[in-house]
């Protein structure tokens, strides 16, 4: 069997960089070169400050960079010298979760490799299997044809996104009835046929994969004349959009039906904790809806650079004219963001937000002081926060019958970062 000694990965992003770093780490006899046309990104991979944040990634990169792991812009030579080329993945789809990507790569549930059902295709599949067998048990390496491999990737993310949209739909019902979506999720999650994974109600899913892969599935179904199937999966995206708009409407209505010129602290901008990735983050959508109503946003995230927040909110589908410069301030710490605010909105489930000095925050806020917990990170603190004086609104639960009532008064219009910019919408 052909033995692989040199690997080239085209693309030094969130998939290519971590994946090939772990391959180099686990296969010291294989030379791995990651190439990209973006020189600044390659320079960052070669520096002490990596271009992405992922727990454990820096240690993996530093253990083999310059030994058998290299980052370069010399794409042509790297391809010519390589025995195997990843175009940020032969059909070898990744099933990584950002925030746990290194753990997922070192101890995967499965590795899926798809190839043509020809002698050449099968030789390539077996050669890649041999690379993964350095650290992955053979029974966890699945080989399929190319279509099965690619469709498995789309279906896996679609099923995960579907579970999030399903529990988020129940969260709306819980708020209307007085049930607690966390209690409902625990009850149904104990059913072994269902399981308890991905039953965490929130302000909505984000990241680069879920929406993209569900929409790819919708497109495939429409192209293959399966309109009923396409509509079924489109509902997963529609429910996610609804959850974001519903949460933004709840903020506006709770603040006496207007946020114009009010200071709102946004805690968290990454799409989930333990990553600096903001792609399709619900924070972008919530910020857009509040900016459209004239709110002044003070945003803090421990891992997202100021420049990235400004770029995301300056997207023509998100803001118009000078909205960002007029309405957005990036804060250096959470206390600065909350100083003088009418409300605190938690959009990312960073652990640090559970440990803040909320008595200190309350003293500096305008009254009545509101907390809108879009990630259910403060569940164990509700009594303490109410004693301090906060009005608390959270996903899928009525915190107190004494709270200022929430009565929806209008719908926030949909938007997509992929749509062309329209005129500034108003509620």
C-alpha cells in the first residue's frame, strides 16, 4: 500500500489549521504543510498569537511547528511535493465542535472517508485511513462512497440544528404557559431514545456550519425535486430566525416598548463559548435589531477582537451609513460595558459571566435594571439577582410573577447576512 510521507492542506482556517496540526502532532513521521493565500493569516500561524482561539490548539501547534508542521503561502511547491492534498478536506468531512475541536480530533466519535468506487479511489481512501490509524481505532474509521460521505456531513449538522430549533420552539411555549424549558429538556432527555444532547434552549444557534449545511440540504432537495423535504428542513432555519427576533422583541417590549437612546450592554459576541468565531453569531442579529431601534450598544467579549466586532456589525446587511460609529462601543471589560446601562443582555455562555459581581453592576446601572439571559447561564442566581434588585428575563421560563410583564407588541422583520442590503427596517 502507498505510504504517505508528505501532506498539504489548502486552507488555514478553522478546519484546516486545527485538523492538520493534530495530524502532525499524532504522526511525527509525516511532514504536514498548511498553505493559504492570506499572508497575514499564515504569519499569525507562525507567531505566538494564533489566528483562532481553541482550547489546547496553541500547545499542539507549538509542539510540532518547525519540526513536521509548517505554514506557508507557497501553495504550488507544497502541492507538487505532497503525497496527499486536503482541500480543507478528499471527501473527509469534519465533525468538529468549536471549543472542543482538539479533543474531538484526538478522540473522534468516528472518522468518515469517502472516495470514488474505482481502484484509484479506493487506494486513496486506504492511504488516508492509514494516516488516521496512527491514533484512531480502525473500527471508528468509516469508508463510504463520495455521496454518502458528503450527505452524512450535511445530515449530521441538520439533525443537530433541528434539535436546537425544536427545544427553542418549546421554550416559547414554556414562556406562555409557565413551564420551565430546562425542566422539560431534562425530562425528555432522560428518555434513552431521545438523549440529552443539544437540548439547551438559547437565543439561537450560530457558527459557520449549521445554517450553511441546512441550507445546502434545502438547495439539494429543491434541485432534486423534493419540495416537501426542502420545506421541512427550511423550518429549522425559520425557527432559529424566529427565536432571535422573539428575544430582541422581548428586550424592546420589556424596556417599555422603546430602546431609542438607551444604553444596552451586550455580554458575549462569539457564537458560543471557548471560541473567538463570530460567524452567524446570534449576537450580530440581536445587535442589528437593537441598532435599528436606536439603542446604544456597549459590547464585551473576552476572545473576540474589537476589529472583528466592528467588521461584523458594519456588514451592509446589518447596519447602514454611520450606525456602528454612532451606536456601538467596544468595552474592555464587562463592568465598563454595564456602567450606566438600562439592561444587560447575555448572548454568549462564557463561564465568567456567572462569576461577575452583580451587586457592583446593579449599583452602576440605571433603574429599573434588567438582565436578559439569552443563554440560561444565570439560572442558579435568580433569587440572589432579584434580591439585589434586577428584573430578570430568560429563555423558556417566567422567572417571577412579580416581574414587569412582557407583552409582545410587534414583529421584528427577518434579515440574512446573505441577503442584499435593504432600506433600514423599522419595527
